[in-house]
């Protein structure tokens, strides 16, 4: 019943910006933690940003990415600025019932979107 749909990916040059959106349905949005993961070809899936009791960012994106949410619209956002080629990946939205703890492992998230492609050219 829970559905997450990502949008906003695309192709940008180094230094450009994108804003990703994750539209959620089927869950009380404001009572659950939300997260953005990314996975590049041949690499693992890792947490880049988390929205719950606090906002968390991976070291590689801190200062460039900002996670936010609009609870009235059940939508999670990821504003990505000063993009680099290393940011190229499929970005996934995920949700966890544990709002008070930052979990970096994908196994702690019970619902996922299908992903949106972000490509940064040099």
C-alpha cells in the first residue's frame, strides 16, 4: 500500500543543480523517517541524506545537498548544488519506521521507490 515515486533526475554539467522529489502515499508521512540513497554502476547502495529527528548527510555531500520535506504534500526533497561527476548514480527514496535513529544500512528501510537517474558530466 505504501508507494514512493521519485522524480527530478536528469543530466547536468559539473557545478549545476538539481532538485529531486519523492512523493509518498499510504503512510503517515510525518511520523516516519525518510532517506535518500544512491547507487552508481558497479558500486553499493549508500545513504546520502536522512530526514527524521535530525537531518543527516554523508561526508561526500555535506554542504552541497539539502534534504527537506513538505508534510502537507507528503513529499520529500533533495536539493543538490555544485554537482560533481562522482554524484552520478541512481537516487532512491526510502522510508523507515524509526524516526529517532539514523540507519545507514539499506536493510533498515521497509519501502523504496524505483529510483531516478542523475548524471553529471565533466
